C-alpha cells in the first residue's frame, strides 16, 4: 500500500509540473531578433551570364521595413573591369512584407580572352533597423569559359579492353586546375578502381596534342590498401612504365583522347611497397570520347 501511495504522489507531481508550464515559457522569435543576411556564403556564375541576381533576405515576424547598405570587396575580379553594380545605388529598400530583395550585378564577358576564374565579395555594411545575420558576406566566383583546354574538360565516354573483364565502358571526367593552365585532374581513370576523392593529374603539352599522366599516383585509398595507377606491358605482370614515367594520351582536334599505353591499377598494402596484385589492367586501346 505504501508503494502505491508513493507512485500516486509521483504522478501527481508530474501533472502539477506540466500544468505550471505555459507555451510562452518557450523562447519565441520576435522583431527584436529580425535580421538580414545572404542566402549562402558563396556563388558561382559564368562570365557570359549577363546579369547576376544575388538574393538578400530580411527575416521578421511583422514585415519590418529597412534600408540595407552593401558594398563590394575586390579580389581577383575588379569592379568596373570585371563586374558592375546595376542601377548604381548600394542600398536595398525593404518595404513592409518584402522578404527578399536582389542585388543586381552585370558580369563583364571577356569573350575570347582567358582570364582564369575570378572572385569578388559583396558584404552588408549596414542592416538598417534590423540585425545583421551570420552570413553578411558572399563571395562570387566568375568562371572563365575561355580556358585553352575547354575542349577536353568535362565528361568522356571511355572504353578499353580489360585483361580480366573484356571490353569495358565507363565515364571519365577531366577538370581544370585552378593554378596551372596546362594541368588537368582526372576522375575515374580506371573503371571501378578509382575514387572521386583521389583524382590523378595529367599535363597537356603546349600544342594541346598530348596528355601525360604520371604513374604511381594514388587513385583510391583505404585503411588497408593503396591502389596506385600503374603502367603495364605483357601478361606476366611486369611493370612497363617505371615510377617517374607517364601514360600517354594523344588528343585529337575534337577532344577525343587515345591512350597509347597499357595501364591499370595495382593494390599495395597501405603505407608500404608490398603489392597484393593488380586490380585491373587495360590494353593499349583506351579511347575517351567527349560527351
């Protein structure tokens, strides 16, 4: 009986506790917390995009009005040369229930001129009669479309004959390097044996007729094994291209790449030079066709 009395008293205490809690005991957002901010910290636009609209959001319960001032931060992109503010006034006037206003920027297209990707910033300098949100600066990257290797950047339909699996077809991606105009980063060079997190690089000659891909690069890694890009000649498994050498791809004018060497991926115990065998090997008939 004593236990039952204690249990009933405990339940009564819980009921009393929750009956004393009102909904307004929980934190509430009110207009003292109203803020203005960008939707994200970064944005990318191609140089031929024309007018760029950058959204700025004012968050409030009752639809506050505010005049929000902003300015620009030049970096590799310079105002007046690479971009211009459309309209001229560096102020956004939020009226009543206008939750979003756009900063409009005209992007200058340096057509036919390789400038490389360029960057500039936009920052809120005064939020007016609301608060500045945590994202008060946005960095904009203007992507150059006149890269001299543009004809071999992007996705390729790859095909080659595997010693293990016969004819294989897969997708290979070539991406530009941000600092070296003759360097490309290649993802999924070996079907199933590569990882998107560990692309390999290749160097394109000045004539843009040949790409050299150094062997010995890690194309996939785990806690147990490192899978390296290797050159190969012959069915006995001997390495045909020593470390320091490269796999050669000839580049056609239309961007098609024809691999001249047998190559594949060889697995090694992680952190060692102890090979545990070949993951895959392709004959010298690899062809990459731009999608």
